[in-house]
C-alpha cells in the first residue's frame, strides 16, 4: 500500500475519533507536496551555437547579475505545480540571445517563463585556459524555473 493510502486511512480514523468526541472534522489542507506535478513537452527546438561552449567545457558557469521573475498575473494557477527547464545561449556581453524550452508546465505559463529568461543578464563568460588569457566566449547553459501554486 502506498504512503498516501496509509495517510488517508489514518486521517479517516482520526476524523472519526474527533467526530465521536463532538468536534467538527475537516479534510486537511493540501500542501504543495500533495499536488500533482504538471509537465509538458514543448515542440522540439534547437539553439544555433557556433563557437559556444557548454558550462564546464573550459568555462565556469556565468554569474547571473539581473534576475527577472516571471509575471504570472492573470493566469489561473490553482493546483499548478512543476518545473520549466530551458537551455539558454548567453553571448559574450552576458545577454541571453537564445532560449530553447526543454520541459514546460503549461503553454501560457511557459511563454511567460521564456519571456522572463530572455531578460536575464549574466557576467560575461571567459575561457579558463586560452590564448589570449581569459578570452570571452558565448556559453550554453541549462536553467530551471519552479512553479508551485
């Protein structure tokens, strides 16, 4: 039997005991951990990355200097929970020039997540070992945005 089945049975027993004593009994409030995770596989996409390296090839992960949160106002999010996963291309100035959504939550939420990611800014990424030393390089990195409502 699953843990969820055991906890529901236990709650039913506790609820019955409370009802016998004379108090009211309500269903426990659902927490984010109780809600199902929503996933969506978006259409395939591809980042054009000439000359870019992936984080770890010969460059450290770039530090994010501007974080823009996704604007989810006006969207019904009740019971929605999941993680959007995107691959991004960061140019030598630290700007996000490409976003490829690998895993989404729901189409309307995914659009807003991508719009927010496009406005993020990073420190320029430099090669660890290069000639000349510290040459700037575009980098491809995977990022995530959690949706827990």
